C-alpha cells in the first residue's frame, strides 16, 4: 500500500511540477522571495508595482528596514519605486538626462543658469507632488537645484 501511495505521489509530482514551472516561466513575472520575502507587505508591494507599471519590467527587488524598493530601466530612464513596510507605495524616483526633462522645467533652469550645463535630473513624485532635482555644472563649479511649482532653490553647490 505504501509503495502504491509513493508511486502515485511521484506520478503527480512529475505531471504537475513541469506544467506549473512552464506557466510561471511564460509570464516572466518572478518575485525573488529570497530578496524580499513572502510576507503581506512584500506581496502587496509587488501587486501595487505590477498594477502601476505592468509586468515584464525585469525589475530588481530589495528589502530594507523601512520597506521595499523595486528598480528597473525604461529605455534610458532609471526608475526606483519605494514602498513602506505594509506594501503601500511611498514615492517614485526617475533619473534621466536633459533630453527627457520637461520643456518648461528645462527652460526655467536654462534661463536662470544659462552658463551651466544640465548633467542629470532626478524626478521625485509623491502623491500629488512632483519635484525635480537638477544637477548643473560649469567646471569647476556645480549646483544641485530643486525645481518645484515653477520655482528654483539651490540645494547644494560647489564654488572654488
């Protein structure tokens, strides 16, 4: 009787495991449970991510004391999505170059700092707020600007 049960179990494993693996591989939306775990917060974060950004983004997940981070590339734009411990979306940061910067923000920066070149941009969106951190330089000087609601504020600068 035990041999029959063992053989029946093995047959079921051989039949069902390959079909489950194929179903998962065809969707290509794996969540690395060794990285972020299977707790309620990580599962919710993954669902929120896939709802907002879709699947097949080849994202990398990280767990940190405050929550979870999903990181991926969309063309030339590096995107980081942050979630709290409960899996709720906190903010999204996009990093790109001057060519992806919205025209109104680029015009504002260039008209104020016309001798400087725009190096990189970090766009941070959180609920209804959108802030740009723009790095400009005019060797050997550089500045990190915060652009919000049509206003510019110097966050950091180096002037020898």
